[in-house]
C-alpha cells in the first residue's frame, strides 16, 4: 500500500511540475504529462516504481479517466452552436477529416497493416483534440470569435465522426456475420435512442435534482458520475462501447443545466466538481499511462512510419481545413489558423489508440507511432496557431 501511495504521489507531483514547465513555453499541459509517462516507461524506472498491482491500478484509473474525458467532450458540444455554424463547420470537418483519413488509411495499408488497423489509424490521424483546442482558444480569448466558434463546432463534428466510425467498425466485426452485425447495430441504435430520450426526460433530471439537495461539491460530483456511468453502461450493453454513452451523458447534462439555470455549463457546480477530479487527478494518470505504454525503441526501428503519420496528421488536417475555408469564401490566413487550431491530436485519439492496442487491433509499433504523432502535433500546432490567430476578433 505504501509503495502504491508513493508512486501516485511521485506521478502526480512530476506531472504537475512538467505541465507547468511546458505551460511556461505556451505548450499544452498534456505534453508534459505524456513526457513523464515516457520517463516512467524506462525499464529501470518502471521496475523500481511500478509493481504489477500498481500497474493494474493505473490501468483501472485510466479507464475511468477515459469515460469522464468523453463526458467532458459531450459537455463541450453546443447543439445550438452546431446549428448556427453547421454548413461551414460540416464542410471544414468533411475536408479536414476525410483527407488525413484517406491518406492515413492508404499509408497503413502500404505498411502492411490489416483493414481494421488501417481504419483505426486513419481515424486517429483525422480528428482533432477538442479539449486542447478549447484550452488554447480560452487562453487567447478567442472562444467567442468567429474563428473560435468554427474551431469548436468543427471539433465537435470531428469527435462525432470519430465515435460513429469506430463504434460502427467494432460493432460490425464483433458479430457472427456482416448481416447479423448490421441487424444488431440498427436494433441497438433504435433501443439506444429510445433509452436516451427516456433517460434525458425522466431519469437524468431526477438524479440531478436528487444530488443537488445537499448543495455540496461531493454530492454534485456523485450525481454527474452516476449519470455518466449509467449511460456508459447502457451504451456498452447495447454494443456501442461505453464512450458513446459517456458523450451522450455530457450532452444531456449540458442541455439540462442550461435549461434549468440559464447559465453556461462551465459555471455550474456539477461541471466544476467533475473538472477538478478529472483534470486534477484522473486525466494526468491517463496521460502518464499512455506515455508509459509507448516503446521508444520501436520508433527508431521504423522511423518512416512515425514520420509519415506526423506529416499526414499535420498537412492533411491543415490542407483540408484550408481548402474548405477558401471554398466558403474566407481568407487563406483564416483557413491556416483554423487548420492548425484543429491539428492537435492529444485526447480522443489517444483514447482510441489505447483501446485498439489493448484489444490487440494495432501493434506496439503502431501504437507508439500514433502516441508520438499526437505528442508532436500537440507541441507544434499551438505555437503556429498563436502566430496566425493574432488579431482575430
């Protein structure tokens, strides 16, 4: 027990220090936390600090962090904002996801990956890290600007695209046949939609009202966490995976809070309580865990794979966004800014890569390349975006 507590203490302390150091250089905190994971992944260091029991605890905490991270992705999706910018955002999302997806898929096939692995790789290269993009926009006070709204809306559509693609892929391959899987998928969707409507109308409002009676942060966190686990379990039971349920829970809670209080979701005590637990404890553990799973030596065995992934992620995303923005009648500078604002790959993509690796759908070599790609894009994109976004209102 003492070793586990000591390892947790060292992990969180180093994660905090590393996050503040990279933050000083205007780089997202996630980069510093992944770096600590790289450090802990060194065999000698890992042997000293991490027993098999501690590794299991970190793995479990990482799974919980993933669910709460997707809950926050859901809470960041503003359906009204989606309606306002839907045409331009859909066009940007179509180009900035399809181009890197296609090139990532073809590159994976070239590197002799299976069809399913190629789809997962293409997906990881194609979508943006909504949480990191939002953090950058808040820091630069660009959230309420046109460019900020487009980045947020497009990022939300990207996340929905990613979730739908991966969920459909897993659902299809898990059945006895394509026909059986398709029937299960369609019937599951119908049941899930009906369940979501019922939960959103009756169960979730009742739970929030129940846990709000005590007016404490602990009870509010318990309420939000209970709702998230309930929706995640339902989604998992119906074959969509827990992440779909978590994101739907986030969307439902956001809308309900806005309806009840008229406030934006960030100002509500429920959001504050979940944010403290998630980003102060669980998400750093998840990012450290991801970094630990990377095999740095494999990056040097076939560096061409990593290099190709990085180039596709950056130029595919930026090029696609630029093309869509120009076609919409806006400037090249706006297109480049939106493109680099959508380029970081440091949250949802890591989750998908981790789940695929745990399920033996991708190799350690590919997993390491994807994590390093996320690391590089998360470092480079914010630096360039800050320069391009200066002056936008």
